[in-house]
C-alpha cells in the first residue's frame, strides 16, 4: 500500500491583507498613492529631450496594532514596515535618433514598526544605442 502525502492548504488570498491575532481575523488597511509627470521639451520636435518623475506612497494605519504580538518582541519591530515612500527623476537626451543618454535619481524610504526609517539613494547614467 502506497502512502499518500498530506494535502497542503493553499489560501486563496493575497499576502499582507489579513492577519490572525489571538484567533481574530484582522484585515490590514492599506493606502496607496501614485503619481507621474512626463514632459517633452519643445525643441527638436519634442524628441530631443524629455523629463519624467514618479512618486508613490504606501502605508498602513493598523498593521502594527494588528500584529500586537510583534510589538511585544522588540527584536521583531524592525522587521515590520508600515510606510514606504518612493520617488525618481529621469532626464533623457537624444544626441541622434539612434544614440541617447539618460541620467536617473531614485530615493526609497521605509518606516518600520519601531518608527525608525531606512533610506536608499541611487543614481545611474545610461548610454542607449538603437540599431
């Protein structure tokens, strides 16, 4: 007789939208805001130089309270984030229709359950050759 493995439970729900605290099912309240601007400079037919910027915010008003068992363990507080901010700015310049350069700056910031923040600044420059 062949032993069958125990069936696994696959919950049909996205991660981080519900938690169970002391047997109570608690929905996590999330707010997300996103915005973007894109501008083509008015020379070269609008194809010579362009600028874009993006910003976003993601935060929860109850994630720390819903995970009160984390608040009782100081070592876990820095592992639970409650707010994220992101922004970037990009500038593109077409030297020729086939050769472009670009520079970009990005910043990302997380606020943790213990109200500490982590910030990451990044920059990059690119050379694009289309053939």
